[in-house]
């Protein structure tokens, strides 16, 4: 066997602004483990913030580093099973040749959260693409799936672009579920990036009274309208408060979902939401956010809920895609090879794209 057969290309994170395309050892499946050939891997906003050196990933100011470099980046992946270790096919209920996705978290299975069914809040919290403790990420030609991963089969009818969007769509579904949307709610989704546009589609399925989307990019607002938004707002030219007050007789929106990833999205939401409203926070921020905390309690008595990952939502996302109720169409805008990762990251970190995929 040629030594090159045991190597593969991968984008390896060594530190802030220190990512490298390298030839590394191709993974091998152990007992109850799979090796998949990557079909595509999306670049998430968190990948861009990790690359830029955001404190939440790299620590500082008394915060521990979350990223454990060196590690192959990427958590929005899917692939084809090319190797199954002893017992793996039975363990995961999949076969060599099938198309699969693994959830981005690899639960420990032992902490209080895992044993109570809340595996997405696992105390150990190993995430593909950020720590090499259990396995590397998906920005590579091949990837090992450890025994404690949560794996789901992808039906043949799901397109490549949709398959690459299952992870963010699962997160979008979980976020909308956390909002507990009612039929008479005025719902505001702030941020029409890949996650926000997924949330628009899912929120529309909940049939709220009005669905409002806020973003500063006209092309993204147009896509949000195509996905079912009743009202779109560009805060660079529109007065969001005036529009929301007009829709709600001056009370404010019932639900505000924050998916911008910038501090202004939080302060905007606290202004737009009504008393006793539900504020859902999804974003990963690159820096600290400061707000008047008294708004939450003394002035509005808000119900503030976080949303993390996509627990139990991968099968739902896949089913909605199969039924044509959830799509990546218009969201996936660019495809690049692994060798073009620098260009891909630069574009993903701009307003000239929505979702960028790396395809080995």
C-alpha cells in the first residue's frame, strides 16, 4: 500500500488566524466506530469567529480556552460510510455505503445531563471541530465517528445542499420550539443568515399571526419574504420600533428570536418585545454584550430562554426536507474545495454570501 493512501487533506486549526491545509493521517475505525467520506462541510459563523480569535473560543480575561488545538475544523458535515469498526453497523443502525450525519456534540453519556436525556448540555461538552478529545471535525476528506456520537441516516431524496444544512436546520428547529409560538403571536426573527432563514421556514409552519424578519441585507430579506415572512425590516432605512408598534397596537412583539450574533440585536430585542414576552437567544457572540438588565425584570418581566444546538431535531429536519417543507434553496450560495478554504472563509465572513460549503 502506498503511504499516500494513509493520508488525507484537512483544514487544521492551530490557533487564532492560524488555520492550515495539511496532509494528515486518515482515520481508522475502532470498535463501534465509523469512518465517513465527507460529502460537504459548511462554514458556520462560529467557525469564522473561532478563526478570528473570539474570546469565547480562546479564553482570556480569566476565561478558559474552549478550543483545544490542533484540531481539524468543521461541525456542519455529512458523509458516506466507508468503514465500520467491529459492531459499528449494529451499534448505529447503518451500513457501509449509506449517507449519514452525526450531531455536532459527542455526549459523554455519564453526566447528569446525558443520563437525564438532556445530552445537548453534556457537562464534558465535546464538539466536533473544536476539540480533538474524541474526534476531529469535518473539514477533511475523511472523518472518524466515535461510538458515543449520535448518528442519523440521510434518505436518498435529500439533496447534497440540504444534507449539508441538516445541522443548522436542526438548531433552527430547536430554537423555534423554545419560542413556544402561539397562533395569535407576532414573532420577530432578528438576523436572516443561514440559521435565521431556517428559523423563518420553521416559524411559518407554526402559523403565527405575523412573522417579521429584521436584517440589513436586502437580498436576505427578499429570501425571508419568499420563505413566508409577512413583514421584513431593514433597520438601516426602516424604524423597527414604529413598524412593530403599528402591528401590535403599541404593545410590542410577543416573541423575539435573536439570531444576529451582534450586541445590537440584543438591545433591539429588549426594546421591541412586549411586557411578559418571550426572548429567545441563539447567537454566538464575538464579544460581550451590555444591556439594561432591569428591562428583563422590573420593567417587562420577560421570559428569557436560551437555545443551544439541535437536540432531538435532526430526524425532524430530515423529515421536513423530505416533505419539501424545509429547504436550503437560496441559502447555500457558494461551494469551494478544501484547497480553497482561505477564500471560502473570507467569503463566509462577509455579506456577499449566506452559506458557504467546503467539498473535498
